[in-house]
C-alpha cells in the first residue's frame, strides 16, 4: 500500500514532529531538537558546545561522562550522599563557578530520586550567573505521578542556558 510513496524520503528535520512537540509542551518550535534518542542529542550537544569542563552528579546516568569524554571535556563528580538518600544538596551551588556544563537527572537514574524544585531553580540561576549551561535530563519525568510538579519546562523561556532532555522512553 505504501509503494506509491516509496520514492519519498522522511523529513530529516522532523518538522511535523517538532511542531507537535512544541505545541504539546507550550514552547517555540525553534527550541526543539529531535534526535535518535536523548543520548544521541546529548552527544551532539557536547560536540556543539565543546566545553572544557563539566559537573556531573554521582551516582547518575553514565552517558553524561562518556559524552564529555568524547569531546575531551574534563568531568568533575559531585557526590550525592547516601545518608541523604542521594538527594542534591545546596553544596552544589558552590561547585558551579568555572564549570562550562552541569548535568542533572530528574528523576535521577539510577536512584529514582527527585530533587527539591526550588533548589533546581537556584542551580539554574547560579548557572546563569556563572555562565554555564544546565542540562536537565527529564527522560523519566513522564513516569511520575505528577510530572508537571517536577519539570523545569516553565523555566525555558528567559533562560538561554537551560536545556532539557526528553525521550519517548
């Protein structure tokens, strides 16, 4: 049945998907990038930014560090304290100076923990002040009981240093 359309390649810019995602999330389509999964987008992002240094929480998704290594970016680990259930603490605010990129995972993978949204907004503000990009991986956000309560989607407008990763996981 599709033979009549076999000569047509798919749109490499995924315009229809980008428009649909922008509408669904209430953002401008110019701010939506579609890739072959969040990891693909993350690796492309690191190539585009070519940062010298990154801050990554530990434990967290190992691909952040691999994406950094691929572009020769040094990675500093911010250890999440097991006695605090691996939750992000205010100490991270002191570690943001001199860092080009910060990766956070909400909810964190592999711990599943959700950090305080007000602390995340403070991290975003501090990153903006220090000139670093904040990449927040929200790939598992849709599995939460209340995804809207645990997203920085509403902060995208006005924060050019904020990037959110999402996926059809």
